[in-house]
C-alpha cells in the first residue's frame, strides 16, 4: 500500500495553486498517494490548469476530499479551530486519525494547524508536549534541527529534555546523522550563563541518552557543528523569524546595490548562478516543512508563503517520517527516559 | 573642555593594536581627548608603530593611563571582576567615576565590562537594571535599537518598561529619530501570543510615555518599521548572535560560490562594490558599540572582534552620549514614570 498523505489544499498564502502543484509533483516523483483536502471546485480547477483533468488524477493517485471551510491566516486560532469543524485542516487531520492517511501536510495558519493537530491527532502517550522542529541550513550543508520553533512559548526543563530526544531521533532518521550532537540554546557556552530554565535543562540533558555537547549560542545555528539545538518555543520562533527577515533583507539590499551601476549590473548577471546557489542553500523550502514532533500521528507544517517545492518536500518528509516509524521510536525512547529517570 | 573618553586598550581580540588605532582616528576626527588604559609599554609600541611616537600623542590629546592587569575573554567574569583590581577595564571605569573621563569604551570580555560598569559606575537612581542596547542595520538605512541584548537574562515587565523609555531616548538623541516607534519582541502581533512576561509587559508599555506600536516579530528587526525593540536580555542576545552568525554564513557561502566558475569569478569582481556596500550596511561596526543604558555614567561596549572603525565609532557614540546629556534625560523620564505610574 502506498503511503498516503492528506494535503490541506486551502492553507497557504497562494492556496490552492501551490498546494495542488506540489501534490502533483510529489505524486509523480515520490510514489505517494495524495488526498487533496478542500473546496472541490477550486482544487479541480487547479488540476485542470496543471494538465491533470478528471479523471487523470486517479492514475497519479490523487484524490479530492471535500471540506467546505477555510481557516485563514487572520482567523483567531482558538475560536476557528473549535468552530470550523469542516475546515480543510480539520478534515485533513480527521483523515489521519481515522487511518485514511498516514500523515498531513499544511501551509495554513500555523497556530491553527498546531492546535488542530494536537486536538485531533493527540499526543504520544509518553510525550508531554509536541514541539515544532524547524530545519536550518548550515555552511556545512547538512541541516540543524532546531526545536521548538513555536509550539510552546513557555517550557519546563523536562519538556526541553523530551525535545532533545525527539530532535535527535529526527536528525538520525530523516537527515541521516549517525550520532547527532545536541546543543542547548543559551547566551554563552559557560554553564552559569542563561536563565534558570537553561541551567536546569542543561543538568537534565547531561543525563539524557543523547550526545549532549553543552550550551550553544545563536551563531551556532548556521555553523553545522551541532545537529540538534533545543530551545523553548518563544526563543526558537524568534530565531526562525529573525533569520528569515535577515535573509530577505540581505537579498533585497544586494539586489538594490547590484542595480546601481552598469558594471555591477553586469557583475550581478555573471554571478547570478552563485546567488541562486546561495539562496538555495539558505532556502527553507529545500528541507520541506517543520514536523510537529510528539503528535500521535504525523503532521508537517509549512510556511504560509511556501512554494511548490516546499510543499513537495514537506510531503516527502511526511512520507519518510511514516516509513521510518518515527513515532514508534519517539514513544519508545521518551517512555524509556521517563520510566528510568528516577532510578 | 574636550569630552574625555577612557578607552580600555587591552580588551578586544586584537588589543591593543585595534584600540590604539581607533583611538588615534577618534582623536584626529572627533575633537575628543582619549585616555588609553592598559600596559604602558605595549600601548606605546603601538603608538610608535602608528606614527605617533612620544611626545607627539600629547598634541592629539591622547594620554596613557597605566593598568597592569588584563581580563581575558576566557576569564571567569565574577571572579576576575572582583580580584583583578588593576585590570584595564577596572581602571578605565575608575577614571570615569572619579570624573577624569566622561565615559568609557571597551571591546573586552562583555560580561566583565558590564559587571565592572555596574559595580564601579553604579546605576541611575530611578533605573532598576541597566540594559545593553544593540543597534541593528535595516533595509531602510536607519538602525533599530534592540535592548536588552545581554545584560539581564531574566527580566520582569517593569524592567522592559524602563528599557523602552531608555531605548526611545537613545533613538531620539543619538540616532535622530523624532518620535521613535517602540515594539515589543514577541512571536506574533496578536496580544495573546508570547509568554506571560510579554503579555504583562505589553500592558505596561501601553500606558508608558512612549510611542508603543505593539508586538513585533523577529523579522521586524531588519525592516526598519520600528525604531526600538524591547526584549529580555536572553532573547535579545540570541537575536544578536543569530544575526551575526547568519551574515557570516551568507558571506562565506557567497564567497565559495563566486569562486566556482570563471564566469562567476568575473561576476564577483564586477559586483564587488555592491557586496562591500551590503556588507557595510549590515556591518555593526558602522554603529559603534552598544551602550549600557541606565548606568550612572557612560559605558559603551564593543564586540571582541571589533575593528578600528568600530572602536572609533564607539568613541563617537560615547561622546554624543555625553554631549546629549542622555543620562540626565533617562533619569528624568524614568523617575517621572516611576513616580506617576500609580497615580
């Protein structure tokens, strides 16, 4: 049986065009079955536009699952999650819970996707709180997993310890890092630095069954010397958004500057492939979406401004997540930790 | 009387060469008197190397003040601040306290410089905690003041309110922003987002005598739509170091990529002025050091890897700080806030 992924077709800033195109690419390349969840007419119109008219999508293993409502980026999270029971994200999550799909992918309102995933899919029995795991590009090429990037603004040390275990499993299973080095985000390498949360978490991480390398700093995110960085969701989210903002700012400044003189215009044209390559290296869409680790089932959350490639790669991540039986591993490892920690 | 700045000549990664050169530039350009504090022989050797042999430095209004000890980057902060009573930073701070200098500049061990400044210079009577104010470059050109970037890992809402007042005064007086827009660093613009600290601080900031524009996110640091961003010192320090790391990573990737083909090499050469210009725009040294706002006297802290220009600009900042009578303004405004807030 093909791995089946439910894609929230109505979620992102450019839905459903981007979602449908990403789904078609994934269905073609990745040997997955896709359930496109959302407003049937709009989704069908996109399929036609992209050369996959009815009933040709069947051959690609794409199905449409109708959902009448949409949670927009501006909708208040708590209220819309509770009230919009036929929203595309809610229906996608229900498909996963009922076993019709192995995982879901959404580029919708991040808060709503997280809340719906926790509500409908539930949390793994041993895990206290699911964490959103962002993947950051590094100079060395392989991504750093940073978690939590926004699911839990306030955390306790035992949460960070569970994040560390989950992040290490993710790095090993999906990014192929043999013995992932795990760091704790702080404001200096010295143990005395940071907040009470950091000092207490460092003590817990030392005795956890992971390759804990100690405290790291903001500059370590892009170096590639650690594979997993553990952080509360407030700090992690600030890091994620600061990085996105800075890449945007640099690219925009560079574009302006390269247009200033004829010489630099020519220079810019000749070096365009180098720029593209750097942009690609720093491009989050290469890594697909951010998985919500610790959910009972699979939920991969994409940036609202995701492009086709990001959606396709998020579907790939969801598939690999399923095939690697990541949740079984997380449950086993966290359970072992929680039952033995007081021995 | 010339404004007099005590420069910790032994602080930075490349001390005393960088410090002495930056001091000479400042003395030449800025009409300030400089007290170079540190090991006399080493400082004098640098002065000779830079074409300012004894007694020529007198004409430049440069004096050497001997200090036998050095606090290195690796020294434990609390211990070295307490024990090394003849360290260059300690002597520089003493010169300020005793009225022989109007302010100090140091690129030394940041923790030690902060601790020494607080210990020797003291805190303004109305201010609870001094905050380190970093200045971030933006797409729009004018810098965003982010505070605290590392003096206080853990903060209370009333601290953030004082930071906001101090940041606004700094933005107005030193960066020339008429009515600085002040934002609160959070993980979404909605009031409900963030931590308890953020929610409580937002309420306090609303009633503070500043132009509070609400919550901002990491991506707003480089946009230039707000002039002052208030944050606890843990989050602020993570933002600072993440940004530094990302700029380094991008520049290093770009360099590698531009060397890949002959075409891109030529392209890189032709666009070199554009790169330089972007690097300059993103260069923290343009803004000089970070002032420790809320100290009873003036302390400007530079990055350990500061170059000559950064030292020179930090001296400029210290001079402007003095001439704008910033501390008098901070004390007046914070005092007014603290005495009227319960009316």
